[in-house]
């Protein structure tokens, strides 16, 4: 596959973007080539959804953004309240009721050298658009994934709990998935335990117990993951945060992924082996319905 094929997904030129305090047309929403977000992936971001005109769990996203920024010693030049208002202003400027919001904070313009001490003001921009990560029919049929050879970043290198602009770890894993003809890959950690997928958290179900790796396994604490755990608790379904091995994936009765873009999606095959009977499981389908109700404000 040629990963540099012409871009068929050109952004809508009428898009309005929030950039450093102003909402501007896309063509004017430009970033300086000396910005360390671009030169070094030095920055943090959030991917957020709006459903029916309401932003899903905005506070939790802003909290995670603040923690990511704190972890990399990046000062965000706006308060959470101002970020929330800017997010709403950006979706309103684009008349979006159901869509996807990308909120990014970069280290800002600096010199050609990694030192963040030689950068100016951090940049904040917000894009409000659409996202469809996986084909619709996979939500009915289930998706196939693979185990990949690229391990997740060691938590003491760049913690996977930081949603940073440096996604190369995940991109290398994603390339492996695409080469294998699937959309996602399970990444294991340095100890061989399951961490997460390239842009989604993973859950498995065996003998009625829903399991997902603990954050100490080195994974992003997904907002969708948290929402699904709350739904499990509401239903009184047995749930454990526990280290999982590849074996646990192979013997699971059901599996699913969670993410802001993916929502809740069934996994029915891993490494070419069917999970359970190869069909989306009962509990997974129930959770998909519960999640739908939750985001639509019926939860
Ligand atoms: N792990 C990783 C590595 C992620 O990037 C999740 C888990 C799920 O977290 P949330 O909070 O979204 O439930 C993510 C989020 C994209 C895209 O452009 C990726 C994510 C979210 C939105 C868009 O591929 N990943």
C-alpha cells in the first residue's frame, strides 16, 4: 500500500477553525513551520464528540487535556472554562450538531532545537468536523484485528496516559494492521500484557465476566472506556480490570473496542481466529445499545 497516495479526504474549505483566540476560515488557520508541535510532536490533544448538539463528556476531556499538558510541563494559555466556550463556539460556527472535535495545544514557535525552554507561546486550535473511523457494517458484523509486533510505549518513556501529538508508536502499529488487511491492532506492553489498540481501548468477556487491562498496563484512560465501565456497573455485570495475555484474547467469548471515534465496536476475529462463535456477542450488543442511549441523552 502506498501511504502517500493523493488525499481523497480534502477538508471542507468552508470550515471555520478556532486558532489562538479567534475563529478564522480554514485557509487562515495556519501553523508556523517552527512550531514545536510540528517539529517534534511536542503538544497534546483531545478527540471529542458532539451528539444532538451536546458535547459528550467535555469536562472529562478537558481534565484529561490538563493532565496531559501537566505531564509534559506545557502551560495551556486558556482556562478550562475558556476552552469549553471556545469548543462550543467552534461547533456553532460550523453548525455542527453531530460531529467530531479536535482540540490541540502545541508548544508553540521555537528554535531548531528540542528545548522547550526556547519556545514562545503555546498555540491552541480547535477543529470541528466529522469522523468515521470504521465502515458502518462492521458494527453489525464485527471487525477483525491482529496482534502486532510493535509494543506500546514503555510507561516510563512517554506514558501512554498522555494524549500527546507524538503518535508514531500507534502509527507504526496501524501500518502493521493495514498491511495485514485489518483496521486495528492490539498492542502489547513491554511485559507482554495487552495494553490497547492504536486508537481504541480493548475489552474481552469470558464466562460472563467483562475484563479490560488496568491503566498500569500502559494505556490511554479512554473517556469511552470509563463510560462503558459505568454502563457495566449500572447493569450489574461482573467486571475486572486485570492484566490480559494473548491467550486471554484467543479464549474470549466476546471482545469489543471503545473509543471516541469508534464508540463501541465488536471484535469477532483476532489473528485470523474467530472470537467465540465469530459473531458479535450478546453482552457486546447490549453495551452498544446502552452506549447509544447514553450519548443520545437517554442513558
Ligand atoms: N487509546 C488510544 C491510543 C487512543 O488514541 C483511545 C484509546 C480511546 O480513548 P477515548 O477517550 O477516545 O475513549 C484513543 C482515542 C483518530 C482518533 O483520529 C483516535 C482516538 C479518538 C478519536 C479519533 O484516529 N483515539
